[in-house]
C-alpha cells in the first residue's frame, strides 16, 4: 500500500528524475572505480567531487522551491540552514581527527588549543558519534526554522518584509560565527578533516560513496517534495501562495501550512549542507553570507520555480557556468550572474522548465488545430454572367437534362 501511495503521489517527471538519480548513484562511481584512467568512459575523481557538490546545491534549490514556488514564501535565509547542517557535520569530522592534529590533542580541535581553550564546550559533546551528528543535522536547522517561522507567520509577516527578516537572520548568524569565542573556528571555520565513518575523506572510494549518498538523498528529497505538493496539503499550499487571505477566510490555518513547509524545507537544506562539507573539505562563516542565499533564489528562478525538476536543472547549470567563468573570466562572473537574473525575470518568468512547457504546448496546439476548409467549386455558366465572368473561360459545361 505504501508503494502504491508513493506512485500515486509522483508525477511522470518526478519518477524519471528519481530513476536518473538512482542510476547516477551507481553509474558514476562504477565509471570512476572500475574503468581504468585513460580509457573511454572513465570519470576522474575530481569530476565526481565537483558534481557531488552540484547535487548538494540542487538539493538546496529544491528546498527553497518548496517554500517559494509552492507556498509563496521568498526566503533569503536558506543559506543559514545549509550552513548549520554543514557545521554539524564539520563538528563530527573535527572530533574524528584526535591526536592527528597539529597539536596532537586527543579531544580539543587545533583551533581551540591555539586559543588556549581548556576543555571542550558543552555543545561539542556527543559529536564524536555519527548518529548524534545526524540528529543535530536535522534538529538544529529544523528547530531554528520552526521557532523563527512560528513567530513570523503567527504575526502574519509576508512579502518583502518576511524576505528582509530572513536575510537579517542569516546575517546575524554570520556575525556570530565569525567570533572566535563562539567555539566554531572563527573566520577560518572547520577544516583539515581526516576520516568519516572510519574511511579517509580524501580516498577515491570515499568520494564516490559521498557522491552516491548525495544522489540518493536528492532522489529522496524529490520523492518527499512530490508527495507533499501532489497531496491535499500541497493544494492548500498553492492556494496560500495565490490567495492567502481567501484561503484563511475559508477556514484554513495558513500559519500552520507555512510553518510545516518552512520547517521541512530547512531540514532538507541542512542535510544538503551536511553532504556538502566532507566533499569540499571546509565549512566557514562565509556560507552564511546573504549573497549565497540570493544565489539560491537565482538558481530556482532560472530553472523554474513551482516545479520539481526546474530548481535542480537551474542549480546545476548555473554552477557549471560559475565554475567556468570564475576560472576564465573571474572579474565578470558577478555581472553575468546579475544579468542572468534580470533576463530571467523579464523574459523567462517561468524559467527553463516553463519555457520548455510553453514550447511543447505550442506544438500540441498546432497539431490539434482544425485544418482550413477546401476552396469552393468554380461557378457554373448559368450564374457566370451574374458574377461578371466570361462563360467561355469556364470550360465545358454540363448538358441540361432532357
């Protein structure tokens, strides 16, 4: 019954996307580990890591799309949830270093020894266990989103005002995590990771495992989002997006609908951040930058908000372009990104997926349009004179019946 319910909740695009992601989770690691370097079909390890990072960005964009595309909440603070999940994973990875650090302290990370910390802070306790780190990856972003959303939605803060306070939230966290006395590494953040679950972080097998885990997590996120938006709750979310006051007058508790979507979205963003950190090897307060949250909005808008596939496509394409332009034309990248957002806003309001949908609908209308009627037969000689034509030019005429 559960399988049937899941299949009913998925649309065709989501089914294909989940299938592709599961296939990538198997095919890409196999192409890296089983095909020798230099042969056709081999995928280098750095490509595996790079696209693993792209998939975490796609998961973050999908999380934003759940609240912006389907519930009408333009959050400019989703980078904060992403970074909090990343810090939770980074704290676990730092606890795994042990005596292999520069100062060889069995408990304290190197930056704490350098700053003359005497003992591990209470909020670092438990992060030597992977299960506890996973719990914090889910709970910390989810709890922050729940508390923030409870007061914001209860106060009926909407529109640009809500966007501003979400941006203020992430900026406040940015300033807090920059402080050395917070115990999170200050400006340098957390880095120099060694192991994850006993496996070397830099090993090719670990990189492939992280890619597969990211692809599977993204597939499960697509599954969850599709089930939500195709359910009755999803219809109410769309109603809140399109006519919040009318939905409230119909008796729905709009603030609870928003709170649910906002909390689930924050948890997804936190999981994406946790998968991002071991692949890039560092987490620092720069991840809280408001500009990062604005970039996520651009990814979602380019791909097409209000769709499941669009944010994923937008995140991957924009970040592929970023990887190229920041190397080839680094001084022009931010101008190109801003121009892209302006172009999409003015000429592609529904994004790439919306453009493809409009193109397919246009082709379908042409195929189903009625064909023009056949031209009428030429006039007979009897009424040719009335039309002002020469009967001789009309050819042989039928004989009258006897």
